C-alpha cells in the first residue's frame, strides 16, 4: 500500500478516535514534513520547530480533512502555511531585535557608565511620573545643562520657584529609584 | 539531535493521548447554505420592519434594477461559497483563483457604476450622517456575525482571502437590502452612502484576516 493511501486510512481512523492509528500517522508523516520543509531554509535547525508546529496544526484541523480527498495535498497545504508563518514570525522578531540593538548602541554612546545602561529605563520611567512642568524643568537643568536663571526666563517663573521644583523632583526620583535598589 | 527527536516523539505521544473522535466538517456547499438561509431570513425581517422603498412597484419592472439586484446577489453568494472552500487547508483541491469569480463580478459592478458616474456628480457627494449608514450597519450585523462564526470553525491557509470574501459576501447582501429600502437611485448617494462604508469596512476586516482567523 502506498504512503498516501495508508495515511488516508490512518487519518480516517484517527477521526474516529483511534489513538493508535493517529500515533502511527503522526510518526509516519514526520519525516515527510521535515523533508518538505528543509529545502531552502536558512537554518536547517528550524525544520524541527516547524515540523512540530505542523503536527500541532494537523491535530487542530483533523476535522477539516475529508475522506473523499487525498491526504497529501491537505497535509502539504498545512506544511506550506506553517512554514511561511514560522519564517514571517522569525524575520519579524529578528527585525525588532535588530532595531533594539541599534537603540542600545545609540544609548551606549550617550551613557557614561556602561554598567548603568540597564538602569536607564527605570530612570526614564521615574521621570515620567513627575508632573509635566516638573519634568520639563528637571530635564532642562539636569540633562540639558541650563542654569536656573535661564530656565526661569524660559518658563516665565521666578528663580527660586525653579530651584524648588528641581529640589522636589530630585527628592521624588530618589524615593522612586530607591525602591528599585 | 537525540533531544529534538525525543521532543517530537513526546509531542506525538501527547497529541495522540489528547485525541477524541472528531466531527468532520461538512462540504462547503452545505456550510454556505445555513449562512445564506440565516442572512436572507434576517434581511427579510429587517426589510419588513424598515419598509420597502416607496417606488418598489415601479422598480420591480425596471430591468436595470432587477439586473443590479441579481448581479449583487451573485457577488454575495459566490463570495460566500469561495469563503467556504477557503476554510479548508487544501481548499478541497480547488485553486485559490476561484475568487476570480466574485472579484470579476465586483469589477463589472464597479465599472458599471463608473460608467454612470460623471465628474459633476462629485459635488453631490455628502458624507454627513444619513439613515442609510445606520441601515447598512443593521443589515450587515447578523450576516457578518454568522459568517464569522462559520468561518472561524475552519482552518484556513488563506486568511486574508477568506476575510476578503466574507466582507464581500456580507457587503453585497447589505447593499442589495439597501437598494430595496432606500428610494434614492442617485449614483452620488449610492456611492457615498451604500458602497463606500461597506468598502472601507471590508478593507479593514480583510486586512485583519490573519488575526481574526488565527489557528
């Protein structure tokens, strides 16, 4: 009996709930799935991951196989769909990671102590908890290096009000960031 | 390598253990039928509540109007049938080019609309709120829900095409219902109030196909 005929019969038995036939079917189709996937893959190791995705998909869609149709085209359609799906996800993740690396490289140029790089997200998060005006004043003085007098002129405030705002911001940030220690 | 082999074997053992008797999906024609019956019955009920257009006696004898309705029904039914075939991974041996039938019918419909359109009409297009928007929403709600419920049970390998066909079948049916209830035959009104909302909604739904029909 040919593979195709055998698989068809096993699939029909599996639809009836025959666990043994189903196990045989999945075991027999696994090498066929891997062989169908592997050609043209940039990394042959992916074949195992995709093959397992295909097995799970076969399990999920067993009700969509019709016994008046050959089994192989049905299986091939699932293989092709899962292969494309896997590659699409893989390259999407790769693109996100690459973008992340570019950001990390850019940040590392601007951070003096490289060991503190991971803390940057905490600091940024803490600054965002300040009221918008306080954030602005804090950044102008502590990040951009303006004097209290320049900020006061820019924000149309008194110099002492600017200093009080920075003092409050620093205290609040110390409190928040202290919780992360 | 041994570890990978073991994990595949473990997966097979686990899947086999989980197996229960499955109910095989009916033929695509049999899956389209319930949708068609539900959608038509719903349309009849809503039309009877909203009321037929006042000049229906005249329009029913107008060959152009009857042809337009038949044309739009053909788009709806062929798109729904395509969706039923697209529900199955291998489409039961059909080529995905079966969608050429509803798409070609839609193209003819659009070309006929363009033929009736002239640039002067563009000033008559009014996108402000009109009862037709609400009617369009009411007409499409249940058929859209029904086709979604039927399609989501399938396992499509063409999620975008299936989503497009579902949108087309619901949109065409809704358009036909609007033609039976709204008295306006003005092409500016038809395009802005009856076609564009369905078209935009259809494009959005089709674009979300992969997310909607994930399996």
